[in-house]
């Protein structure tokens, strides 16, 4: 069955997340419901402590909600064990982090290809290398394939990290502050790559950020405050934002 491109790749229904108990309890998320569509770049804004990273981790099946439901590709994944969640992450999710997480002793192409090798152990190294180098060229990194991470700029490192995530062909890409350490030019290049990943590859892309320079590249802007979703807006071509609408089913009781 072909999935409607307007349907949610990942959906959370009435989720909350609480750390600790009693008077010491911290409510990181409170009754949040939303769906993330394929082919859209969604930005997640909010002050420190608003629950952005917690929500990103729940969307990526890295963290269980205390209450509510998570659905990935129309499958309810709430309550599944870690082995099952790890398999879902490998198959459907890609992750990009602020500090790149590149291995310093591996060359650029090896840092990209290694992720594919872990999942596809039967594939040949030459095929993985060819796939990695093709993707690096598409991201404007031609000629840098044999360099080590310490020979790259911050923007180049982040594009290598994105290439590593893209090589897995994820349905959902989650990025945590990918432009925080980058200057304006490098930040725009990374934003353009994420935009193309959403629009060309039809991936659902979610970016936690404080960087408002990314808004022109986005389709949707979410804002959290004190663990609650306080704003959900669509970004139009003229830069204006209007309320965003996507149907989310209530959690089963």
C-alpha cells in the first residue's frame, strides 16, 4: 500500500515526560500531540529547559514517554523493548548532532560508510565506499573524501555527519542544534542541505534549534515552553507564518 505523502511519518499523542518523583519531579513535556510529515523541514524552537531535546529523543525512539503514545509509520511503538526500538531506529531514523560525532582516526569517506557497514554487514566495502563518495559529492564535499575530520571546517564536518545519516536512507531525520557552532555561510549551506533532504528525498526532517536564520529554509515552526507546545506555524514563501494543521488521533485510553 502506498503511503499518502501528507500522512505523518511519526506521531505523538498526548505524551508527557517526567523525571523524578514527588516534589522533586521535573515535567519535561506536558500532554504534547503532533504529527511530522514526509517532505517537510520542521524547526523546533524554545528556551533552554523547554523540552525540545526530550521531544526529539521521543520522536526518534531514543526515550520512552511517561504517558501517551508514539506511532512511527502508523505503527504504535510505545512499550516496545530496547531491542525492537533499536531495530526501528536502524531501519527508519537518522540522527545528526551538534558536535558531529565523527571518528578522528577515520577518513571522511570511512566515517560515512561505516554506518552502512554496521547495518549491511554482507555488503562489500567498495560498494559502501562508492555510495559514501557519491553522497559526499552531492553535498559539495568533492575532493575531501580522504581527509581526516581535523582537516575540515565546522560546516564541512556537519555536512559529513549529515551524509552519514543520509546514507541509511532514513524516513525520519532528527538534528539537534546542527548549526549552533557554524558561521552564517556554513549555517546556510547546512540548512539548504536539510531543506533538500526533505523536499527532494521526501524525508521528514526535524531540527532542534535556537537559530532563527533557519526559518526561511523551513516549512513549519514549532515552539515549546515549559514542556508545552505553545505554537505550531507553517512558513510561507514570503516568510510569513500561519497556523499549521495536521490531524492527530487522541491516545487510546
